[in-house]
């Protein structure tokens, strides 16, 4: 009798435990796929960048870009975003340091204000990666290293969860790619970047809920990704393969396609379908494809509980030059939306732009110059060098239109 490889036995047991104990959904209960969805709140654009990845996530009036293809694809991604009338990106994610994912990001972050840059944090000694990180620091973009269990704040109604890399990296740049699960209402998307079977097994062993309605197929549908066990746990209704026509790697591999087809998933490929957009209202899904796919999102309804206008009730309460901390406080009776606001030093040599963030009534938030993970009370600039001059400096808080709300000199 043939023996079962130990790693697959462990993987299968982990998947079973996940389904029983952690709530991983078994196949079934998938959302309806319809021809059009005029009331969509969320659209995920799998942009055709040839052999590479670039994914735009639009939720109402917030945006996140995941990767931007090879260097020569940067202008294509910028043009696509401009065609969507996007003026800023709340979050940019570099899933890992391979050029077919990050090559075009320098063009993107040069063209648009960016609220936060999220990275896999795995060292990779290439000029492309090093220049990208240097540009992020030069522009003063807040920097976060992705880690399993983190959430990326875009909107209270949208959950963006980091599924990979784990606390202990696997030691391979593809397997330590940033994997995101995006959930709105009853619909979820699993974006696998270049993660393959070792990462799939790691996520299953961690007890993560892998069930998703839309799967961005891992590693361009390489034979080394999308195992049958993993696909059974995901049970996707729609699978999107980002791949270049006639690429040198032979992607997508027949073995991976056969495993995807066995799930009954609808399969889309950027080499044949062009850009693929999958939109949802949290209940149903709609797919459009082509060189210029169209989708219209429902605009965010105005809320009386938050304001982005300058207010004397929002002010810089403290500036600690030695500990590199700025405290912003609110005396307002309602929440204040600080998304897109800025903190600058004297002469505007350095600028921090707030990510999607709301300051609750009567509370404060501390901005640290160094690296860390954002919380409701602490934000991190992600700078590797000091911002504030210990001999004296000025902090200025301004709204997104550049109007000064508060200054403090130390």
C-alpha cells in the first residue's frame, strides 16, 4: 500500500480542524453571479499588466493598490487609475520584492499621494526593491510590515485581513508573499500573490478561514500552487489568473488549471480576457472584462458623525522632540475624519499623511516617527531617521485642502 506524504497528511488534518473549530466554510452557499450590478460598493480590478500582478481595490470612496507589474507597466497602471478618476491611494501594498509585482510601483507612488505603504518586509538585495523603499522613505509615506492577523483599515464596513506571511517566515520570497482576504458583507476575495503550497499549508495549519468567493490564483497558476486540498478549503465561485500571453514560464500550468476546473469555479485569465473586474454589493457578484471594463460604485452617503473641515477642536496637544512623538487631540463632540490630513515639520521638509483614520470625540492619537503597527491610539510614520530637530521645531496640522488647523512650536 502506498504511503501518504507526511506534509499532506498534516495539511489535511489542519484543514479538517479549521473547518470544525475555526469556521472555515465548506463548499456551498456561494453568492449569485449576475450580469450587471449597478449598486456595487466594492470593485476589485485585476489589471492586465502582462506577466505580473496589479490589483486595484475600490470601496466607495477609498482605494488600495496591490502591486503594479513590471517596471514598464507603471505607466499603464497610472493611466488606468487616472481613467478611474482616482486622485489618491489610501494604501499601497507590495506583496513581495519580485519585479513583476513591484516594478511599476515607483511610477504609481510618484503620481498619487499615498496614505500608507504595506510591505512583506523580507530583505531582497535588488536595485528595484531598494529604490522603491528609498522612494517611500523620501516621500514620507507611513510604512508597515505585513504580518498574519493584522487588519488594514480602509472602511469600517470592509475587512482587509493579512493571512500571510506568518510570524515565522517560511524563508522563500514567494511563500512569504503578502496574502490578503477582503470581506464585505457575505462576499470575500482571497488574493494569493505568488504564494504556493508551503504558504497554503501554513495558513491552513494556523486555522485561518480560507473560504472565499473570489480567488486570485497564486503564482500565476503555477503547478506549485493551488493544491487540491487548498482549493477545497477555498471553494471559489470565481478564479482569476493574472498571466502574460506566451510567457516564458508556461503559466498557467495544465495541472493547476485541472485542479481549478475540478472545483467548478468560473476561470478568468488576463492573457485572454484582459482586465477583469469583480464587483459586489455584499451579496451578489458581477464580472466585467476587456481593455476598458466599466463599473460604477455607489458613492458614500454623507455622515453627520464625522467632518473633514478644520476645527479649533482638533489640535496638536504635544510635540516631543526627543521621543519623536506628536499628539493630536480632539475636543469635538463628534468624530473627526482625519483621512488625508497632514503633519509637517518646520519648512515642510517632512510630511506625514494620515491614512484612513477617524478620531473619536474627546480622544487623542500619538504619531510616532518610527515603525510600528497602527492602532486606534497610535500611528507610525515608519521613518528610519529622525524627523524632529531636537534643538527646536514646529509641527503643523493641516486638512486635505492644505488649510492649517493647528501648530505647535517646541
